[in-house]
C-alpha cells in the first residue's frame, strides 16, 4: 500500500470523465492570481472562474518572492496574462510566526533552515502593499499593467480590496 493510493484512485475517477483536453495553457481571462497555499482557498471559485481562465500562483503567505516574479514574467510573455491580483487571506499561519520561530521549530527537529527566508508576515497590510509595489515596479513586467490586491476572508468568502 502506497501513501498515494487514495490519490491515484481518485484520479482514475477524475480522468474517466475528463473534458478539458482542449485547454491551451494560456490564461483565457488574462489573469494571474497570487494567493496562499491554504487549502481553505478555492481561487477559481472565489472569482467565478473555471479551469483555464487564470494562472494561479500559490505559496505560504501569498508573498511575491523572486520565484513568483519569475513566474509572472513567464505568464505575461508566454501565457496571455495581462493583469495580476495578489490575494492573501485572514487567519493566515504566516502572520502568526516569525522567521526566527520557524527556524527554532525546525532546529528542534534537527534541521538547520537558517539559509531559508520564510517571508513570514508580521504586518499583512504592509506586506501586501510591499508586494504590490514590487510587481508594479518590476523592470521585467509591462509598465502600467493592472495590479491589484485584496484580502480574502476565510470566514465569509468575501474579498476586502486594498488600494495603494
């Protein structure tokens, strides 16, 4: 028995009725969403989108890291992305710890993570504003590309837009 047997069995059912083979990989709605890896978030459902409509980039805390910027550059140049929404959420675990605390937790398990930056979020509003500015001022992305931010409320499903 494998740790993934349940997933492979579920995939058998999924693939038996799969109907999206015509999708091209391009963002049909020209949208990229940067959001958190939190499993309470359904990024397509939040916006009434379907598979193929948007590029979804997920990481802990919905942070605009170097890798997210790299991915956005690819999405804009190769996959028809024309606008970006950064969407962190309420009750995020990344707002409840510091990088130092994460390093200490890992150290108790015998793992030295000091070479990693976890991009924890002591101030979610400031982090979101910083990340929006980072996208807007990137020399690798089109000037004037629409970039927005909103905090997703995991208790109500509503978006709280953030203007900068």
